[in-house]
C-alpha cells in the first residue's frame, strides 16, 4: 500500500489535537494534558521551559503550530531518527520485514520466527496511526514510542519472573534482609516501601511494654514505639503480595519471659497456619527449600532443645515455663593484634559459612576462636532467659553467635543461623554488605539492584562456587572455571534528566559514571565528559569497555551527576542491576532518586554488547 508520508502524518496529528484548540490558544496545563493524550511522557519542569521558549508572544498561551514545535522537541530525537532512517525505506515508514531485521541485528532477538511475531505485535501495540498500522508498517511516531517502552528497558524481562531453581536448601540463596525495617519517619513501612523490594527477612527489636504488651522500637533511641502485635499484623497483611516465598522474622528480643509468651500468642493468633511451628516431615535433619516453605513465616530467635523435643511438646501447656541460656557477651572486641592476623582472617572464603547466613546492619561483633588464636577478644559469659512458648516457635532459624568458620564447620547444626556485623563481614570477605532499608544511597541501591533478579522474589540462588562447601573460592582471585564477560556500553544520550536543584532553570552540567561492583578485581568505574547546561537532551556518544571476571556476583550502576567545582558533584539519579540481567542492543536505563523513587521519564539511552 502506497502511503503519502507527510499527508498521513499531518492528518493524524491534526485530527488528534484539533479539538483541544477549538477555543483558541492553550496554556501550559492544557499542553501537559495534550501531551499525555498523545502518550508522550514528560518532566513538567522541562516542558515548562520548552513551552516558554516556544510562546513567541510571551502571553502564557500557545497556538497549534507552537504546540507542534514543542511536540517535535520532545519526540524527534536525532539519535532515534538516525536508527529509524537506517532501517526505514525512503526514511519514511518501517515495513514489518525491516522491523524484523532491526530486532534481529540490533536487539538480538535471534529467533527469526519469534522476531516476526514480535514485529507484528510491536506495530499493533505502539503505532498510533491507524492507516499505517493497517498497512503493517511503522511510522517514526510508532518507533519512538516503542524505543521508549518497557520492551526496550535495559533489564531483561526474563529476570522479572522466578526462573531459578527454588528447591535448593535455604542456605543456598542470597536472601533480601533488612534491619529495623519498620522505622522510617517513625512509621511502619507499607507495601510500596518495603515489600516492593522483595524483603524476606525482617529484624524486629522487641522490648517490654506497659500493660504486658511488648513493643517494637529501636532501643535506646527516641523513635516511636509500636505494639508488637500491630507490627506483625501489618506483616501478615503485606508479606506475600510481591513474593510467595518465606519471610523470616528475626527477633532482636529484649523482652522478659512473660512478655515473650505474649509475643508467642500474638504470632500464633496472627499468622495461624502460615506460622511454621514444627519441622516439615521431609526435612527433619536438613534445611527445606524456599519452594517447600512458600507462604510460611519463620521465627528467628534463641531456642532451647532439639526439634524432636519441640515436636514432642506440641500442644502442651507451656505457660510459665522458662529456660536459661548462656552466650558470650558481644559488647567488647579487641581488633587483630597484627596486620598478619587480619589478613589471615580475611582469606576465609565467604562460601564456608554454614547454615543460613543473614547479614544485617547493626553494631555487633563476634568472638573468634581460630585454632591459631590470631584474634584476641575480651568477653564474659552472660545469661539470658527464653520463654519455652516462644522458643518452640523457632524451627529452622535458631539464632547462634558466630565464632569462627572453623567452629561452624565442626559444630554448627543445620538449623542454626549466624548474624555477622558489617565491620567483621567486610574483614571476612572484603565485600561490602549493607541491608538497611532506612538508609538511602549506594548500599541501598546495591541491595535493590541485586534483588531485582529472579522476579524480585527476595531469594537469589548463589553461584555453584558459593554453594559447594568444598569450594576454594577466593574473592581476590577468579575461579578456576571462571567464565568472564567482556562488556561494551555506548552511552548515547540522556532523556529529560532531572535538572539541578541549584539551578533556576532546567539546566545542569551533566555527566554519567558507570560503576561495576563485585569481587575486588572487578570493582571499577568509568566516566563520561561533562555536557554543559543541558539536562534535557545531553549527547555523549562515548563507548566504555569492562572485563568482568566473576559476572555472577557483579552489579552495574549508572549514576548521573551535575558537575560542581566548589563542593562534591550533585547526585541527579541512578540505576543498578545485575550484570547478567542486562539486555543487549539499544536500551533505555530508567533513573531513580536517592530515595529509590522513579524519576520517569528521566533515562539514559545506551547500546549494550557483551560476550562471554
């Protein structure tokens, strides 16, 4: 079908917007609504200045032709036009056959049959001009909408679903964990704040409250106190909205035995059958899998006795029954007496952790009893009390103090878990671990980026070299059977980037930093040049190459900054994801604020290629 390009485009555009100009000129508010009607995502600040530039009479109202100029500024990006013209015959329309060619050659959809179906679906989904759609073609208007769609995001949509084997034991997974999750601005987190990140392990600080009601708050601080039962009721409401997999409630328990009994009653009445209060028949002496524990709540706390004894007491009256336990006090620690001893400790492989390691951010140290006695700690034995009713709710997540890897290998039981403070975790593996959902910034960006994988389920299967207890994996050396990735990124342009907070306009001196986080040898960063006074559509067209030795543990982070010569650069936005979750081809990198909020339509436009 022969289509007259300009006639078709002109007719479509006027028919779409004509009614909005029946009353004459339109103001900024109506301009924004009309852009929304045309499916053009906009940053209101940028539109405000573009509107001002095109309002020739400076009356705060524009004509239909002035609106067309604004529309072209927002949608007709040179870098997209160049790609379109490469595949569009006569630089007018993209026929379906050529769209298939683009999908195979540029977007790496190598299955020709699948690409053909995708091309047809793409035309139907994104082409706004009916006449062009019926001809099974795509105009530039449709192509630019496709490039800006979720289908062209950097994150591979195959990773948006649970695709990993979920039948391994719990300790074979990285688990999304948080400390004091319930406290942000003295409010308990709701579904969008917490569960959207797939958090599966929550630490809850529990203290004695008035009228025999235990309360939750960050001890020795001025944070508000919440009733324990209120907190777990909120957990019960939201826990399985974004993930079916088990939630571990890690109780930082400071309560007296009588209030521990109240906690046990609250847990049982609130969660009912969802609360795991007995070992599973198929797992009497080994950890179950996330699959086996779907929709279950697990309690992590001190425990007295064995799982067999717990089962024998099931249904018995435990009121008033209290058991004592002893442990090393963790309030004082002396650092390594020599650099050599610290190095020795650091060389212990991360994979030698036994049980279910749940890392968390808190002031905590551990007592190490290495055979060579390289560490010196000063400690004393303290006694604690645990209500039997609460102890018996602890099944596969018994809290035990970490002493050393050697001790764990020799003595640790399958259902015992260790918590390691960040300072010592860094010494042990030289990998920074920070899982505090209250603290925005790099640690939280890495946390969120890591757990985007596997459907945001909060469980990510560790690579084989971390699951194998006999592995000699050293983060300072590439594994013997390493399969490195050579990654090339062409950073083409920015799209409606956030303007500087220090500017009275929509300008910024923009630059992008690409960072790789992983094992020490993979840590690296590269930076673009600065584009002066342009946050709307900066163009870099710079290429960067990274060789990543252990891609299974690597994250890539894109950071957009405004250059500042007086103080540190101003953060404008970022996006973090696992290296192995990236799509190839022309891709859009969505940006997020320091608080983790979407900055749409702010994004980077890049081309990705990697080989392994």
